[in-house]
C-alpha cells in the first residue's frame, strides 16, 4: 500500500523586514546665521565697533571747545555741510545718524535675545553662586546699557535739539554746550559724569567680549587685548569728561 504525502509549498512565505527608515533630518531654524547665538554675538561686535568709532569722533569734536567758540561752531557747521553742494545740507549727517540709530537698535536686540536665550537654556538657577567678577560684569552690561540709553535721550534733548537747554535750539552749538554745563547746572554735569563713567565700564567689557567673539583672544594675546580694552575706555572717558568739567569749573567760559 502506497501512502501519499502531500507536500506544501516548496518555499514557505518569509516575512521580509521592512527597510530601516532613514533618520529625518532636524529642520533648520528659520533666519540662518543671524538667529544663532554666534550670529548675534557677531552683530553685537560689529555694531559695537560702529558705536566706538562714533564715540571717538564725537570726543575729538567736543575737544574743539578748547580752541574757542568759533572753532567749535565751525566743526558743527562742517558736519552739517558734508559733501555740499553734491549732497543737500545735512544729508550726510542724517544718513550717519540713521546708521548709528540702526546700530544701537541691532546691538540692543542682539543683547536682549542672547540674554533671553541664556535664561531659557538654564531654567533652574545654579546652586553655586556665580563669581563676583561675572556678576559684576553682567550688572554693568545690563543696567549700564539702560542708563546709557536714558542719558543719550537727555543729551539729545539738551545739546542737539535744545529742548531742555537754557539757550534753546536757535543758539550756536558752542553756546548750547557752555550754557548746558554752566556752574549753576552742576547737577547736569554730575549726571553726565556718572553716565560717561558707566559708558567706560560698558565699553571695557564690551570691547573685550568683541575680541573674544571675533576669535582674536587666546592665551598669548589675552593680556594685551584686555589692556587695549581698558586703555580705549579710559581715553574715551577722560576725553568726554574734560570739556564739561572745564566749563563747570570756569576754565572755559
């Protein structure tokens, strides 16, 4: 008797594993380089350099008060007539002022953005206290920036637009400056003194930070770069303080 054995399929179905899915790339944040921390630090460094250049030129212009009223007024007139008659009266100065305001706004935007980003990255405060040096620098950069902005607004209302100046807008620039720091307005000179010192401390830390951001700082250069930041700040502070103090104490009349 022959038994019949039924055979199944020669090849049993094999479940082929699905191919491993490729890892989905992380989408890039919109905005590119400028929205990154490094990009914002570069913005701060570049705009800071623009503002330092302005401060140097502004300081040199202020020192012309020691050469007499006419010299100072001629300097102010020259600023308003740059590239005349090719460019209308005050055109170049207005463009420079707009560029300076843009630099200030971008500088503040980058600083605030970096501060918020750092806060989000560390939602829980460190248990260990920060060093006194880091805390000092943070307070100087934060509150120093606010103080400087408020002072600049007052400074413009006083010496540029003449709104709070005893001589008013229609007076000559030298007259506005001398009356602005008249001995009877000693409190204005005091405010100016405090604000300029604050600018100097802000500058010292800011210039050093810019050196780091631009990749210039290293173990061999740190000492020289720190000294450079300090020297620039000291020169600017002295240069800005000498004219108002000389007027207040009667050296310039």
